[in-house]
């Protein structure tokens, strides 16, 4: 009986030890909780977007007229386009431009858009100027380049950024980083800072940083280099036969310098670089965009095509398939500067390609991720732009342009 009582006692003690977690070594092991993965708000935002919203972010369109037309309103409301470019025919005065921009912002905001619009223009200076005539004109890049003063280029860039921002825009397709090595070039000429890689790099990068200092997105162009072409890509397809050694020592140099200094956005040209890709223009070439721009030059920002309505594209294939090929190659944004019919064709082609798997969900999401990151990093907003003091703005520009 005594042994039975002792056995019962020991059994009771053992049971209590087990129940209180003080039993076997196995039961004494601490419970290890899994560390929660950090939340990526950009990825969450992309995941919340519909296919139509994602495709829309990857389209930047032009429009007709100096005020809202039904076509542009439909593109913003129904197709969720993420960006708009204004040309000279859209800009009559500072007050009109601000009203137009504010109307576009309001439509986007009222539509419940998850992201503000990229509102852009080609404001380089010289013959490529889009600012209202009341605003002081900027010199061509060649004039700036002749000073060989990078600090001066930075000053001009800050004034460009201030002027573009003043009329409500947030993106400037400048500076040009092409090197004007062909004096017969019909499209670049004095739009380039000069004829050497060193000069274009030093001046172009500083102008880019000046634009960016004003909170405006600079877009360097036209990769891989439009400086040694004899055909205007607005009309036909330029062909460049330089080998890779030449391209690395000249054409690529300014873009590499800009990328090292944080270039947020690169425009890829409609040029056939035969030694990079003998069959496909750069804007649609996976070799050019993925192997060289993203791979070799390590560009991680947003890639935009030149205008897909240009003649160079039509020489190769219809705009819908061309735009699909550009996205497959690595372009994040397709620029469709003209014609509502062509704009809708591009949207429909990209949508169909995404639905049937020609464009994979991972490619689509990666592009939209980069676009969201860009817009957020520059703190873009659809808040209305206030009216500006033209006289004060012109004084600032004049001061920046004085050497």
C-alpha cells in the first residue's frame, strides 16, 4: 500500500510538471514566432489595381485643343491613362494652360484615380520650346554647351524646372543627351549640348539635376543615341551601324553618367542600331532595353518610348503590335502623342496582350511598380496649380540665364 501511495504521488507531481511546462526538454523549448514580412505599400497599391488601371498607368497621351475635349476626358475617365503630354497647340497662354492642367487633374481626381497624372511637355529651349509666349524664351542646348560651364547648365535647369512647374506640369522631356556627331543630322543639331561625349555628359547631367531640384521629373533622351543619324525618326526609321566599342565610348557615355547621378526616366528612340539588334528598333528591342540600358548601364527607373505615332514605327509594324512588343522588351510607358483612334488602339492591344498572356502579369506589375515609385518619389499631386506672377518668373529666368 505504501508503494502504491508513493507511485500515485510521483505520478501526480509528473502530471503537474507537464501541465505547467516544466516537464521534458522537448516541452521546455520556447515557441518561436515567425517574424512578419515588412509591408511594401507600393506593391500593395499595385495589387489593388484593376487591369484597366494598370494598363492606363502605362500610357501617356497627347490631346487636341486648348481646353478639355470629350476624347481626352474619356481616356482619363474610362481608360485611366496615367499621363498626358502638352504640345504647342495645347498652350496659348499661362492662365489658359493652368486652367487646362487643373481641369485634367480634377477629372482624374473625381474619377477616384489611385495616382496623380504625369503632366508633361517637351521644354528643351531653342526650337523645341512649349512654354507660353509670355514666359521668357530659353536658349538652345548648343548655346548652353558652348559655355562649357556645368554650373551654368545647372542654373538653366533650375529655371526650366521652375517654369514648367509654374504652368502646372510635373515632367519635362529634357535634357537631350544625344551627341551631335553628324553635322547633317536633320533632327538633333543644336538640340545637343555639343559634339563630344564629355561635354554632353557634363552639361546634360547638370541640367537634369537642375530640373529635378525644382521637383520636376527630367526625362533624358534619346537612348541609345540619336546624334549620328541622317533620317528624322518622325518621318522614317534611322539606321546606325556603329559597333559596340564605338557606342560604349561615345553614344552611351552621357546616359551612363546621368544614370549614375540618379536619372529617374529615360526615353528610348525609334532607331535601328544594327550592332545591338539588327532586326528591331531600340524602342521595341529587348536587347537594347534589357541587356544594355537596364543590364550594362544598370538603369532601374522608368523607361518610356518616343512617340509611337512617329513615322519610324509605321515603317516597321502597326502601332498596336509595336506597342505590345515595346512592353515585352521592357518599356514601362508607351507615349502615344496624337490621334484618339491610335491611342485607343494601343490601349486595346495592351489589354488584349495582358489578357491572353502575351504580356505576363509579372512584367505588367514590374512596370506599374516603377511608375508608382516614380510618382511617389516626386510627390506628384492632383491638387490645383495656383496662378503665377509672370513678371517675377521672368526675372528668375533672366537671372539664371545670365552668364
